[in-house]
C-alpha cells in the first residue's frame, strides 16, 4: 500500500479511472432499463456493430480469447441482447447481431460515456482536456507496442 507521500503509479491511476468509469456506466445503464448487463458484457457490446460480426472478429477487436467471447455472447443471447444468424457471406459461419434491446443498451452506453467525457471536459477546460486525451492516446499506443 502506498503511503500518503507516494504518488500512485500509472497502473494504479489507470485502474482507478477504469473502475470508476465502469461503475458509473453500469449503474446508469441499470437506471435506464438495463440492470442485467454486466461489465464483462461490455467487452462484446462495445465493439459489436449494428450489422453484426463473427465471434472471431469480436475476439480480435476486443482483445479477448474466442472462448471468452463465446461465453459472453451466450450470456447476451440469454439476456436478449444479441442473436446468432447465418452469415450471408458464408452460411457455415454465424454472425452475432444485436437485437433491438441490444442496440438500445449500446446507444445508451455510448450516450452515458459521452456525458461522462463532457463532464470532464467541462471541469478541465477544452484545451487541457484535449492535451489529456492526446497524451492518454499516445501512452496507450506506446504501451500496446511494447512487445512488437
């Protein structure tokens, strides 16, 4: 545990930010009619286009293993947020397609996240927030490249 004199490291700061964003997002989603959606479901819903996608694509876009995405898709299907359909490009393959309820949840989540971002932009000011976003994107990109 860090003492009061020590500054939190980058991992702690990013983790605290991610948890706080997640907690607010899913609490507000629950208030807006989506109480059964959990943070793990966001892994798929955040990258799922309205036209649908194969599970392999969802795994690639989300950075999760295909097996994990498959379990999450099963849960979302049970909750009525997605359905599986034949892929018109290859009838052997299945597309994961959001239902009307899924699209509503995705739209509400995006609106909530935009509201949170706007709140922080207003608190910091446009210029400072723009510098923060650029720096955060740069650090994220550099960190993702560490193994390349």
